[in-house]
C-alpha cells in the first residue's frame, strides 16, 4: 500500500491539462521540481527501508520541500545550518556542485553506512563539506546560537587576517521549525543577532522559519510566528507560502540579497505543511482528523510546483509524471546500492572522531616560544616573581593572544572591567576590542559565539562568569560542541577553551549562584577535556595545553578555575606565600592532558584530590606528618580524562587511598576515581570524603555542607589506623 500523499499527487496530476506558455522562470521551476521530487522519494524510501528493518531514520521533509527555493537563492559557498526537514534544500544545493550525489548521500545516512559522506554512518544528518552544509542536530533550535556565532565571526575573521572556510561576504542560513521558535535557545539566539545588529556589527544571518503549524502533536496558534517575530526592530521580514513556488523563488532571492548587501539579519517566514506525520512511528490520526490530514494534501509544495509547470506550458502532465516516476526509480536504485555498503564495525571506529589526541603536536605547540613574545610583555612574566593563580592565568591568556592572532577572549565583563576577579585585566587595552570583548548576559549566546568562531578558523576562549551560570546553557556543550566532530567524522570541529570560574569556599561573598560545586554535567561528555588547575604554575601550563589541544585536535576544553584560590597567597600560615608560584616560561613546565601531579612521597597514605581540595589536603598532610604519618598528595589536575595510570601508581605505593572531593557525594568526582581504582585492580583500602548533597547557602552555613579539613584529617587517620 502506497502513501496517501503519493496517490493524491498522481491522481490529481492525471486530471490536469497543459496550459499556454507563461511568463515564469522555466529552468528554475524545473530544477525546483527535480529537487523536490528527489526529496519526496527519499522520504518514501526511508519509510520503506524502516519497514524492512534496514533503515533507521524516518523524519521526513515531505511538505517542506519549498525550502529548495532557499537553496536556489544562495551560493553553494554560503554556510548552511539546517532543520531536519531540509531534504529539498540539500538536494537543490547539490545541483550547484558537480559530482555530489544527494540521493546517495541521504540514503547512506538512512541505512547508517560508514560510507556516508559526513557522519560516516554515526547519525543521519544533512551535511556535506563540499556543499558548505554543516551537520546539526537542529532539535529545539539548538543550532541557532552557533549560526549567530558564525555570522558574527565571518567578518571578524577577515578583519584579523584569519582564513575562514567560507568567503567573507557569505550569508549564513539557518532553518528551524515554528515549534522550535518558542524555545529559549531560539529566543536568545535571535535576540543576540539583533543585539549585534543594533550596535552596527555585521550579522549576515538569514533565519528561515519553516512554519508547518504543528510541533509533533501540539499546534502553533495561527499567526503566532508573524506576531512573535514579525515586528522585531532590526529583523527584516520576508514571507512566502510553499504552495506558490514562483513567489518562493522570488522572495527567497530578495531575502538572501538583503542579507548579503546589508550584512544584517533577516527572517524568511516560509509557510509549509507537514505531510505523513512527524516521523514514521507517528500515528498522526491519534490527534488529527482524517479531513484535516487529507486537506493538507492540497497544499503539497511538490504538487504546486508540478501545477506551475503544467499551467505555464513548460511540461505536460504526462511529462511531469514520467519525471516523478523516474525519480522514484533512481532513488530505489540508490537505496539498493546503499544497502550493500559497509557499516561501522567497532567501538574504536565509532569513537575515532571524538577522541583524537596528538600529544606530540600539542606538546610542541604548548612549549614553543610564541613569536613576538617580547612585544606581548613589557616584563617577561617568569621574571616577575611569584604570582597568584589569577595573575598566572592573566599572563597565560596574554601569551596565547600574542601567539595566535585567531585567539579571542570574550564573555560577561571580561573586557573593560577585566573580569569580576581581574583575571582578564589589561587584555583589551593590549590586544584591542576586536579580540577581547564583552558579550551580552546570555551564556547560550556566549557559547554559541564560541561555536561559530571555532568553525570560522578562530580559537575562542569564552568565559562563563560562574559555574552555576553554565547549567542553563550546558546543551551548547553537550548537544552541539561535543557532537559536531561526531556528526561530521571530524571534518568540522569546535576548537575552544571555555574558562569557568567555579567551586566553593569564597569568603564574604557566596550563595549558590556564586559557589557551585556541581561538575557532573561536564564529566560525561565524550571527547571533551575537563581541566581543573589548582596551583598558579599548573594553571598557566594547563591553559597552554588546552589551547594547543583546541588548535591541533579541535578539542572542546572546559577549564575550571577555583574562585577561592584566585588571589590566595598563603598555604600553611599567614605570610608564608606558599600558594604563590613563579610563572613557567614556555618549555619549562608542560602538563600533558590526563597527567596528575604528585606532592610528597609518603608511604603511609595516598590522598587523591583536586581544586580547593589540594591546599586543604596539603595542610592536613603536614599535620599528619607531625604525628608520624607520611602521606603523599596526588593532584588530579584533569577531571576528564582522569589520570587513571597516575592514580593507580600512587595508590599502589601506599596501599591506602583517601579521595578528597569538594564536589557532592552523589554524582561527584570521587565516584569516578573510586571506580577507576576498582576497575584498575587496586585491592587496598579506599575511603572518600566529599561535600554534602546540597546547594551552598550564604554565610557561615556554607561550611556546614562543604568539605572541611577536620573531616579530611579524621578520615585519613581512620584509614591509616
């Protein structure tokens, strides 16, 4: 039994008669129909393969094929971040680039073949580097912040002399659905684009809202997109209906030309219709009447384009039908070929795109003396004497800005103010507002800017002002940053180092939003590096390593900075300057990813810790030493990947391990450390101390839930016996 929309197309076509020649763009309409028909038969084939248990993706583009007109209005070098119903766009753009077979591409994705040209069988996405189509998840508009970041960055890259993959006069096109337009991610991204345009910053972004009036089963109120997005100052609005292909071509061209000429954002409101339900598994009749479902067939954009061809004497109904059926046969032939292609066969092959690691290249870059370093610093930082953590980070950021013209430092309050804690002080004055700049107060937009800048050839170092602020934007790392290399088989990458001020123990200023010890959301992201420096010298060296990993391997790195240690000077007693450290000159102190640092060589106990836990543990170790207990303290430094080999070696040296973890007992770092010990075959004694499963309150009450030194010492003595 065929699909009703397929039967309706053929039956309706049979009742038509050819009209006289009309004044319409014949070749454009023929190309449009060919692309739309290809997309439609891809949908049919995907459903058929699914029924046979041979296909794995059936969210189709049927009813949205008018987006092929958008592709026709753009250059194939215009970067595109597409909605998952963008089959028509993808097929039409491929017509602009010789040698690309979009039918084969899509079907290889449907059957999860390793020969698929963008994700290599990991997921079915619209993406192809030859077509400048960057693969996206595109659910809940999560790709919009990156699109804004890319549009923002293209002109900035050219200004800085950075060679981007796309021409400086490109238009960034980003499509999304009407239901997704309501998500806070979309609202924030659009606001960010308009915020930039309001300030006169180039923002060549074409937003395409494909409005089919329904999100799975939930209807979008009539007129909502026009009301919510139509009258936004600074957002030029264009509108067309998919049932009028000639107007779609005309309006899409005007919208693209407007963005390209004015370098300002525009919205193309494209009225579409959803045919065949949300996906192959969707029982549409459960929430829509039969009359409503069949009534949508009259708005079929493929039927509308066919009618334009027939009414204007370009093709007879029979010729249109022959073209349509020939496309069906062509797609079926491609499907059989796709079924014979190879699949991913091992975990290593699946993960190869997300765990790329070039330690030799990283070390070479991290230890090299930056050219022009003498011009970066009036006084070489290694000659300044002992520095605090904040000072050391400041010098390291300056060093990276001086090393690489593509490095950008940005975030809330980082430029003129120099950061809430002074970490970025003086960088804007030294390197200019193009490279060190303040952002609006929206973490999704900050990370989206970084995602766009990274694929533009630059190396962003965004700052998230407090760890608690990251959580409302974590999907930009989880769903976008960490997945791009997975979806593109490493072809596209997100080089970035996200600086995050976090953890607890701030004195005189606190509460949950400024003291947050939850890092769980960051620890399980495949391929994402999670650095947690504690000492000033390690912080400088580890920042160099992260920047090198971002540049060499395209890694996403999260750099957790303990707020309470930013300006700490002393370790054991007031005035001892025990927490200051000399700045390491390039080549003097390299910290490879996943390597811990051992403090002491005690044979009685191994204390494994990180962050604020390091100075606390060192103080406890000193008190233990005075009572005859010799402890060694291992600073993890890296929370992902954990330095498992170093942990096992240190544990074996004493046979007793105390894990000192300032994060929460549930979902904290200690769980991973203990598991690594057990998995590694350690059979000695293990104990752990943590903070409570609580948010951190104001004032002295904070120290009722945060881990303290007395708890550490008591546990250590008990473990040693």
